[in-house]
C-alpha cells in the first residue's frame, strides 16, 4: 500500500510535519494542488492495481481506450482517489476519513504511481492526462520516472492567439534509468 517511513502504513495520510524554516510545502496523501493554471491530483496508493483486481470488463468493438487509461478515468469520473468500497484485501484504508479521498476539482494531471506498467494517456473524455510513472528503482536496477512539459496557455498560430485545453498542452515522457 503506502510505503512511507515517516507515517503509519494507513491510507489516507496527513502531511509530514513541517519545519518552519523551509520553503517546502508538505502535502497529504492523496493530494490536490495547482501550479499556475494546471490542477494536479496525486495518490501514492496503488489504486490502479486494486481496481484491476476488482474490475470485470469487456472491450466493446471499436473501443480504443486501453485498460490503464480506463482505470484512471474511473477515478476522475467518480471524483475519488480511492473509489473502492470495501477496499481490497491487505489494503490499509481508513474509510472513516473518506472525505480525504474526494477530488474537489477535476485534475488536469492525475499521477498514480504503482506496480502496473508505466503509462501516460489522456482520460476517456480527453480532458485530463493520467500518468503512472512506475517505480524509480526495481530491485537492483533502474526503473522509470515521468517528465512533464507544460506548454503556454496561449499559443500563436497564423498570427492569432487561442486558448488550448490543459490536456493538449501537457507532454509526458516516461524516462528509463
């Protein structure tokens, strides 16, 4: 589940104790935050693995959305960082704090690291970018991480400025170590 050294192994987790002299902001797990005009949602629980164990589905003919993007889209459409009840066996989820699972604002970027294969895809409705960066290390060898590039809100094309949707402005590269 959550593998933090500074907290009990339960989900959700409060932010780490902050030192008053730092410029670092400590966030809870899960967390929502905004940088400039982009909303981020991050959850450290391996919710995609938990959902894949519970889901029963069959792809419709012509459906091009892959399994991992579909699982991520469930989080966004249900506005919850942990939409499973009851949780999978072995997951230390404290549902008495269910309000911490809510997504107040729809994330433009949803980051859900876990054991499933790394990926970066748009959600089912093409409004969000869902990312599983994988693990930074795998045993004694290197793993993967995600590098995000966010382009300007306004772009000039043929002399005219126009607004671009967040999912169209975000580029994600999965980098192997």
